[in-house]
C-alpha cells in the first residue's frame, strides 16, 4: 500500500509521523482532522482518480464547506474528467455559490462537462426567467 502526506501529497513510508518533505505532523493531522477536511485536502492529490473520488464523496455528503475548494479545483485543472466530477459534486451539494460556474459549464468545455452541468443545474430550484434563471 502507498501512503501520501496529506499536506504536500508526496509519498511517505507507512507509519511516518512527520513528513520528510514538508514537515507536516501527519500523526496529529490523522487524529484531529474531520473526515470532510481530509476529503477537501484530497482534492489536491496528484493522482486524478483520488481527486475524483474525493469530489464524489463530498457531493454525496452534501458538504457545503467544500464548495470553495471544489470551485478552486475546477479553476486549476484542465482535466475534463476531474471537472466533470467537480460539476457532479456541486450539483449534489446544491449550493447557490456554484450556480454561476455551472451555468458557464453548460456552454464551455468538453461535452461530458456540459452534460454534467445540465444535470447538476436541474437539481437546483427553478428561478424566475427559465430553468436556470437569467444568463
């Protein structure tokens, strides 16, 4: 099994208490951080599948505190699969802070992202002016 530092995401030995790269106290972080905080931290992981899985779980948990981190992730990646996962998570969470981003995604980017954004917006309450409100 491979272990990563939750601070810098470099590979560390199993049981490592202090990261040799960034000096993060891994042992204390593991004991004190909440599950959602750990998932938000995983949005910075180097492996895209881990990032997608963390986004998916955050969406299923409807973790509103993750919305800023999810939006930041969408801004800093060009990976359409990761963006699709972010869009799906934001749709599950249903926080209005994500609406402008989702509306942009309906008309921009990869087809899979556009379709995911349409599905995500369909989960939001309808606003006056149409299904997604004024654009």
